[in-house]
C-alpha cells in the first residue's frame, strides 16, 4: 500500500467534490434570493400598513385637538366676557379681567396636556415590520449556513 491510499482522497478527488458542492450551493442561491425578496416585500407592506395606521391615529388626535382649539376660542371668549362682567360687580374691572385671564390659561393648559398624552400614545416606527425583517435575515443566514454544509 502507498501512503496516498491510506490518507484518503487524492487532491483531484477533493477538488471534484468541492466543485460539486459549489455547484449545488450556487444552484440554491437564486431560490434563496427569490424567497428572501418575497419576505422583504412582505415586510415592506407590513411597514407601510403600520405607518398608515399610525398616521390615521395621529390625524384623529390632531383633528380632535384642532376642534378643541376652535371651540375653546369661541366659547371661552363669551365665557370670559361673562365672567369678567360678573366679577366687575364685586371688584375693579382690571382685577376681574386678570382673574378671567388666569382661568382661561389654566383651561388651555389642561387641553394642551390632553393633546400631548394622545400624541405620546402614537408610535411612528413600524415595530412589527422591523421584527419580521430581523426574522427574515435570521432565516436567510440559516439557509446560507445549510448551503455551506
């Protein structure tokens, strides 16, 4: 027996085996690419849907805040006049005006805090799409590792 027979396959046999493995792996690459592109397209659609949903919630919060501002302007104007004239019967007009102004600012601050709380509840990032994309990348890595073996 020669040493070549006891040590394993020859260099030429090893190169042939490696070439076959590379051909098999290369044949799987287009399929992996197609599957991955489908997954990414699905993630993009999910991200768009999440952003639309967040935009709709933000639009609703902005509309409510705008309506509150308009109604507050109209209603508070007349309420302030009424309060100011009622207080003017018990005190000087300037003091009645000052108290009325402080009440208006307190109500405006309350409306502002409500609007801020509603806006804080809105997430602008498509978190579900990002998680799904991370899973897709992990899947692609696993597929590439399987192709190498």
